[in-house]
């Protein structure tokens, strides 16, 4: 559950960077706490923030943490105030993968019955854009979590990899599929079959991430991107996100038809009328999501 803070304080980028730099916690006043994540549904106007919060375990993704992400995303997706969601692990580490200790002794039938990766489907189902802000390790499930988001802004310290092969298993939450679609077969093969890590620069060159910034600017840059998206029509954003994602699941002709219908559907919104009127009247549009 996303519990909205009683006394809502407007969080500023400066404060957040201050937090990153000093490690002083500002969360008491601005975050609704869960056990393994911190959530601020009103981080900025129309922008929500989820931060993974298992620092000692390098944000290893145990089942409870993923349930918290699932429930939070469901709430934020229904929250009309929220237009963009940022998911981060903080300045040191994004996530070192699924929790190895939690699953080490499981049988195949345990894994099948628990079906923990089905929890992850909510990320994919979220209709609002999610931006991953990645610093430090994004490995295994951590890399998969970032790739399930819609965009990835990385700091210079980011390291990506699918090292499951080194612990006698393989990616199970999208690594063989999303990584392959993002970086192509040969690089995906190398990463999945050797477990090696790549730097932020290699990830950028391979098309896995949007951009790289110094760690102290990670939230600033991510917020800049989030603000650009939050200014647009929420209706058009949802339909456009859906159409881009559809490119991965359809033939070109099916995808083009889907896109065309979503384009036509935007004409049912007041936002489309407002956007085009504002263009003609040479003013900034005011989008309401209607
Ligand atoms: N699960 C559980 N605990 C983890 C973890 C994980 N994935 N990754 C790190 N930790 C724990 C460590 O056990 C350690 O705990 P203790 O202090 O209690 O010993 C703590 O986090 C700090 O880790 P290290 O001491 O290992 O830190 P390091 O800086 O020396 O190394 C690392 C960092 C290279 C990321 C290393 O921790 C590592 O290799 N982690 C595992 C990476 C991995 O294999 N991920 C894939 C997991 S399986 C998966 O994700 C399946 C899937 O498809 C979803």
C-alpha cells in the first residue's frame, strides 16, 4: 500500500542529492515506508519515487520486496496524480539480483509453486512510464528489473550483467529475452553464457540504457526526463507506451495497425484537442489526462 505522507513536503532535487551525498535520511518525513522499499507517491508534481531498501544485501530482490513493488506499482498506476514513476536503488547499488539465499535450497517444485517471477508481471503491466535510475550493480534480477522498466538512466558506476550462470542456473525474469532484444544475440549470448559484467559505457553503446551521468547527477537527470514526460498528455503517454511495447510482441503489420488505432484513439481525448489548439494558438498546452 502506498501511504501518503500526512504532512506532504515538497521534495527538491537539491535535497535528494544532499541525501545522496551525505547519506542523511530525509525519508522519515517524505516517504511511506515498507519493509524493503521506500515510496514517495508525491516526490514531485506527477512524479513518484520507489527506492529499493535492502542496502546490506545489495538490494537483493527477495519475494517480499517484489511483492511490495508489485503492490506499489498497482497503487501508483491507479493514482491520477502520478504520471511517471522512478525506480532506483540509490547511489551505491541498484540490485545484485534475486535473493540467492532465499532460493538456494528450493526444489524445482517449490519454485514452480511459489512462481515468484509471476509477481514481476505487474511491472510489465504498469501503464505509466517507469524510469530506472541505476547506480552500481544491476545484476541478474537487478538487470532484469531495470530492463523491465521503460527507460534506464545510469550513473558512471553502473555495472550490468546476468551472472546466474556462475551459480549454476540461468536468468529467469526476462534476461534471455529483454537483453537479447536490447543488445542483440551475440552480446546477450556472451553476457548470459559467461556471466561477465559490462560497464555503463558498454551498456550505452549496446543500446541497453538511455544515458550516463555522474552519480551525483543521477536523480537530477532522471527527474529531468521524468518531468519532460509528465508534461505530456497522460492519455497519449499510456497509448504510446503500449504501442512501443507492442512492437516486441507483434509482426510489423500488426504493430502498425495497433499503433494506428491507438493514434486514432487519442482523438477521443480532451488532451488531443488541447494539444493541437495550443499549437495553433502558440501557447503551452495544459494536459489533464481526460
Ligand atoms: N542474493 C542474496 N544476497 C546477496 C546477493 C544476492 N543476489 N548479492 C549480494 N548479496 C549479499 C552477500 O551475500 C553479502 O551478504 P553478507 O554480508 O551477509 O555476506 C552482501 O550482500 C554483500 O555482498 P558481497 O560481500 O558479495 O559484496 P561484493 O562487493 O564483494 O560483491 C557482487 C558484489 C559482485 C554483486 C556479489 O555480491 C555477487 O556476485 N552477488 C550475486 C550476483 C548474482 O549472482 N546475481 C544473480 C542472482 S540469481 C537471479 O537474479 C535470477 C533471476 O533471473 C531473477
